[in-house]
C-alpha cells in the first residue's frame, strides 16, 4: 500500500500518494492543467506556486513540477503574475545605468528587505542582482541572474513593485550584446561564407553519390 | 537520495572510476551500428507502427499513436463556422510560440509584414526552452560547413534532404552571430573565442552553449525581442484547423481559446507552421523530455490540408533521460554531461559504449544493456544505467560541474543527489521528432503559402538528429520561413476562405474504412487521473 499525505489545493483537502510532485498531485486529484504547467522540468517558470505547512508561519515558493508534496501542505498556484516589461530597442540602449533609470526606475526604491531572494524558486540572490543593476554592472547582474526562469514569485513579494526578472533580462541582453568580448573567428567565418569560400566544397557534396559520402563519413578524422 | 539498495552498485562504479575515466572505449564500425540499431532501437519495432489508410502518405508506416491522430476526426467536424467575418486579419500568421515561431516573427516583422503569433500555451512554452546542451556551427578555423554537413548527413543515416542540410550548415555561423547581436550570452573565453565542445557524432568541437541553459537563454532573448517589436501574440489559443482559399492555398486558421473553448477565425495571406514536436504522444509508452504541449498538432493540421510528411516513422530517443528518482522520470540529462567527460557504465561498473556515439546508437546500447544483457540497475520504476558524472570533475577539475552544467546539478540536487560525487541513473527518453512535414528549400510545404519551420519539419536531419542541430534548425529555418512568408504575403491576392478540405478528409476517412471516435489535434496530453464524474 503506497503512503499518502493530505494536501490542501486552494484550501480544499485531497489525499494523494506521497511520492508525487505538486503538479502530478493536482493531476491525481483530478485537475486537467492548462495554465500553470509548461515544460514540467524546471526551465520555463509556468508553475510558480506558494505554500505553507500547517502550523508553520513561513511562506514558501517553489515550482510545482520540481517539488514533492508534504503532509499538511496548503498550496496555491501562481500561474500568471503581472510583471512590467518595458519595451526598448536593443540597438539603441545606453550601456550604462542610465538605461535602468529610464526603464526600471523603481529598482532604486528597493528597501533592502530581501523578500525577493527568500522567495526565489531557483535559490538565486535576487536582491544582489538588483543591486548590480542599480549601479549599471550588467555583467554581474547577468551572471547572478542567469538561472532565472522568470516565474515572477520575487516580484509578487516586492514592496517596491520591482519586476526583477525583466530587469535581469535587460541586463543579460546588454551583457550578451555589448559587454561580452566579440568573437573574431565567428565574424571571419561569416564573411568567408558570404564571399563564397565554401561554395565549391558544398556543391561537391550535393552531387556526390551516397556511397562516396559514406566513405567520407566512416573515415573522417575526429578531433580529440 | 539513493537508498541502501543502490549501495553495492554505487560502490562498483566508484571502484572503477579512475580506470574508467582514463579508458577510451572504441567506436563501433558502421556494420556494428546497423546491427545494434535493427535489434534494439525503438524505430525498428514493427509492431508499434501502423500503415496510413488516407492522405498523402497513404501506405506508409507511422507510430500507432500518430496514425490515430492523423486519421481522427476534426475537432470542428459538423460545426457551422462562419468564415466571412474573421476575428483577426493579418499578413503572416505564425502558429507556435517557440524558437522557430519567434525567429520567424522577428524576421517577418523586420520585412514589414503584419504578423501575429498564436500559441496554445504561453510564448516560449516550447521544447526550445528545454534544450540544454547547445547549438552547432562550424565557425572554428579547423572546421567548415562541409565537415558539419558530413557529420550531420552520416549521423542522420544518409537520409537528409541535402538542399535543406546545406542551408542548415552554411547559415549556422550567421545564426550564431544574429543571436549574439540580439544579446544571447554564449560561453566565451576572455578573448572572445567561443568555448565549444563535442556532441555525439561530431568530428569537430562546434557545440556552442550558454552553460546548460542554452535553449532557455535563446528562447527568453527571442521572446523579449518579439515583445519589444510589438508583434501581436495571442496566447492560450490553439490552431485546430487550417483554412484554405478557393485555390487550395493556405489562408488562415480556425483557432480555439484553450480556456473558454471559443472558436475564432484568423485570416492571413501566408501561414507558418511552427508547432514543434510530439514527445507528449508517449510513443511506445516512453517517458519524454518534451514540453507539455508537444502533441504533433502541426502534423495533423498540415496532413489534413493536404501536405506530405517525410520520415514520420523516425523518432529520437535521447539516451540519457533521468531514470531516478521517479519525480523526474524522463527528464533530459543533457548530452553535454557526456561532452564534458562522463561515461555510461553498467551495474558491474563497466563502460559499455563510447559516450559520444550518435544518440540512436547510445540509446540502443543502453536498451541492450538493460534488456538481453541484464546489466542494468533496477531503479524501482524499471531499469537504468549509470552516467558517471563525477568523472567530469576528475577531468575538468573541481567546480566544472557547477560552472558548466548548473541546471543538472540543481535538478538532481533537489532530490538529494550531488552529481559532483555521485553518478546518476539514466534510460532513453522520447526526445525529438526526426521526421515531420516535408518542405522545399524555401521552407514551403506541399500546400501553397503554408510554410513550416522547426521540429514540425522533417528531412533536415534525415533519420537521426545530432545534438545541437535542432536549436540551429529552429533559428535558420525559422528566420528563412519568416522572410519567405513575408515576401510571399506581399504578392498574395486573397480569395474566400474554405474548410472544404476538412469535409473532404472526413469523407476519405469513411471511404478508407477508418473507424474512430477520436478527434485531433490532441493539444494537450491527458494526465488527469480518472475520477468519477
């Protein structure tokens, strides 16, 4: 007989097998999910969920697909959170803290409560990456926020109304485009291709009999 | 956390770790691979396939579960749907909000077309988001598009459409450059050199990555750009049928709000199908690494409208799906784990295959180990083999795992398994639809003005895809489809809309003797436990 636990979905009690995740427990209870379910593997942030264990004051946040049920868990999903995403032209943004002041001035109203960090479903130091954004250190902000799945739980807890995931998104794009070193071998290869440097080689492969291609493939040298 | 019952097997792996780390297993010959695949690869299990009775691929075999969807009734069969007052009227309608759809949207918008993306879940809810390992491009001095071509063509068993594959490899460096310029953070050395690794079946290290969030990093950047451009995105809305004009050209789609079930009509001058894959069809009962919405919708829509499919009988089973703990059964363990040096080891602690054979060969080897040879490890949900992750730190030094594959460390860490010091259990998982809708080099399907890009397409990779060529294909062909569909839209004279092809298909089902109660497309898998109602 499999072990079961009692959970409370939006306050209503269900008895479910203890080895389920919150997501599969909802399906076990009879829900057909449309919202609040995405990649089911912890990458997409669709299934942000908050819960409390009965008798415990602390509010927890997690991804429903990545978290096992526990006895006396009070669960509410957060399938959508109204983040503010500012529109900008990546070709024209200033690469300094001006851009943050223009687009996301509320980050300067951070009160340092650290509720965002405590709530992060990925265990990121959210308040720290916002601090980096405040001073225009996009590389550090990008690095610290890299594993963000943009579930929005941090923002739901923020007294200053900051949309942390969108701030980090902007920082990462600026970092990727303007701050990471440019890549010479890539530029060179694109130019070679545009100049037709490989046209003959490719044309030759296009018309080669399959037997010859098999020979080429089976005898190719593999880089160590 | 591993319970006591795994102790003996864990000890066996640890005891041979040093020896195994240094050991270079030999690669199989072409004949050995053929024999292995025929005996153990799921694509060769004839009893799991069914011959189609209707449509352009009549007489060909496809997975039983897919046949049931391709030969099911339309969701709108018998309904009277007024088509003369469309709810949306655009130049280019893009169905699907993953990497291919987003790339197409950006390029079509850039070309000046009025674009609309419809997606049945949210923008970015797609297999793209879950691609971990990387994206191939021959941009190093010791590499070339021609070498990339040979690797992919051979890896795909010499079955790829060469005009598609040559486009893929020749436009790969440009795709990386485009992504970099949009702000995708590729792993680079301080001098800007791309940090690249091998994937299974590559002969050069051309796998570019953004840690092990490569697809997520690409997807969130593309999504951000789509939103910056103000492109219309209609989410939680599925396409349930294509609309044609009187001449049989694609001219829009019937849409369904996933929450309210309201039907809506979108009229368009051209349509791009970017609906992705089929892992959630769970062919042959396999678990899957795929997104919740991967249910082969695009194949169904295109097939009913008269398009032809190519290689719909070949699926990719990723060799390393998580086999333990059961909460993450089937979840992808990126091939990058093997690129970085981890080897596959059986219950006796012996390496049984070169870790960088192609995916189909690795998957078949694991099945053989667990099947006839009886050398798999019992997991409680079946069998698996070890993927010895601690080897990575022996080769690359302490800290390599946290730096290069943080998502894997997190995924197992949540269940008390520290992959830096303990190996993990893996078994093949349904990962990718190798086949799909047949397209020409200009990305058009057999239906005029119906374009396709991404996993829904078949033929680019032949009968097996190499790691890192899928993220590449969604970018290259997504962009091409966007540009081509926008250009074509400018010249299209729209006629009246019709659903006659749906009526005609229903007739074919009847004439072909297909008896079914099912409707398609499937849209979402049904994981709800049956409760009395």
